[in-house]
């Protein structure tokens, strides 16, 4: 009987010592910073500075206060300066350069008939190359992947200027690699695949067991930036990051119609995920979502200026003592009187989780929503929520208005 990809990889990760050229050392992704609080404050400063510029220039026609978008979206020649996007990263994944140092590769063929010997012009042929590539699309297309799309290091998948859907088949796997940017895609209706041979580089292909059906699966990888994608309705998670992955930013995405949205951390017993550092910023968690926005284990998670307009069970959950820093978000609770709490400690008694560092600063809590803080700094952090919440909420619509895949046209600001 086939075992799931996550179970098989968990065993593999305990046995392998991974080479540093793949961005890992001793089975753990390289790239964790020594001072997560410093990066957290840097993100907050970028937001503050960008917002200040917006207030000082009321005549601005494209400034939003969102430091990622204001970095590149006002340029009507963005299509000629695509690689400038790599200079706009924030948070823990801010150093992900993707294919900035490589040539443009144009996807002209939406087919995916042969995952072992893909044709030039297909998306699969581009992502497996050893050289850095900035991958763009000739036009609108729906790509139904026959097997997982295994992305090699130093790749950008840039959907701007086209309506690109990865849908109705396998989806994206980022495994034991580094420096990946995924931008501007519609990723939905992903299915489990596997028990097949799949190529991961020009010189290697191998047997893949059953995948879980995630939209984007990040496994043992570092310096990853997932920005401005629309994700929905996959078999397992929309975005999962496990097995020592770190230096990740998930920003400006639009999540809809899904149960378990985002898993960050493999298991309570997998302590190597303590290196995990993830920034979740400017996303819109929209209609039809139930839980895990995100669900965290062990690591450090900065949840900043997201708009939560729907959940049915909870928004942010965790186990195994993660550090969760929630700043400037808007949490709109559902009508269900038993689902008003933003937070959930999963399978853990209060005697244990009361020591975990979960804090809320400047969050706007609407329709009865409440965030349960914990840890040594919880009292002072939570007391600031009311005074800073109104300020944050005054621009949250502007900060997240462009969440999801954008409809960019050449010659116009995006």
C-alpha cells in the first residue's frame, strides 16, 4: 500500500544529511536569522514608512502603503523591468532572488504530457533547469500537471501579463532547494498524484510516492517568496512548509474556499522546524475558509496586516510552542457565537500553552472576534491592541486591495 508523501519524507529527512549546495546543512534549511524580532521590526518599519509616504502625498494615484506593491506596481514599464520584482521582498523571505541573475524563459506550451522528458517551451522544462531562470508566459493558459512540478533552485515563476492557472491536476513542489519566487498564478483544484517517475533536474529523475495534493508544498527549502497568487480548493493544504524550511514570505495572496489553508511545521515531534521563520503579510483570507491561517509548530511566525474576512473554526492555530507575532491585522469573526476566537492551541492543556509567546499588537477585532495572548510579553502587547488597532484598520483595505493574482497590462501601471 502506498504511503503519503509527507509520511515518506518525514522518515527520509531523519536519515539524510543534505548537501549545502542545495541550501541545507545537516538536514535543515540554511537561512534562519539570529534575531527574528529584528526582522519583525524591519517589516513594521517598512509598513510605517510606506504609509507615511502615502499620507504625505494625497495626489498619489497608485501608492497603497503596501511596501511590496509600491516598490514596483506604479511602473508602467514593469514588463520591461520584470526582474525589479526581486528587489521588493520583505520579511524573512526578503532575500529570495529567484531567477534574477538568469535569462527570461517563455512558456509557450501549456501541456504536461511527459514528466520525465518534458518538451522545451513547457513550464516543467523551465523549472527543472539547473541555471537561474525568470519564467514568464506567452499568453493565457491553463496548465494541468500530470505529476508534481518539482522546481529547481533560483527560479521565478512570473504570471504577470497573462491569466495563468495551475489547476485540476498536480501542483507545485519546492523540495531541498533555495531562492524561489512564485508570483501571479491562479492555483486551484490540486489533486494527489504520484507512484510515477518525475524529473527534478536535467540530470536526475526518480520515483515519487503519493503526494498530498497541496497547492504549494515547501519541503526542506529556504529563501522562498510566494506573492500575489490566488489559491483555492486543493485536496490538502493551499501552502504547506515543513521539514526545516525557513526564510519564507507569503504575501499579497488571496485564499478562498478551502478547509486547511496553511500548515507551517511538520509535526510536534519534528524539532528541526524550530529554525522556521515565516512572514505572512498583506494577504486576504476570504470566503469559504475554515481553519489554519496558518497552523504553526515550533518556529517563529510574523502575521502582519492581513485581512481575515472568513473562518469557520479559527484563524491562527498552533502546537509545540511556536512564537506568533500578530500585528495590524483585521479579524472579522463569523456569525457563529462559538467560533469568535481568532486563536486555537491544538491539543495542548492551558498549563502548557500559557507560556507560549503569542501576542497581538494593533489588531482590529470585529464582530466579537478575540485573540487569546500568552507568554511573558502577552499583557503589554495585548494592551496596545486597542490604541493601535484603529490606525491599522484605516488602511487595511488599501494594503490588501490587490491581494491575489493581478490583471497586469503592458504599458500600464499594474
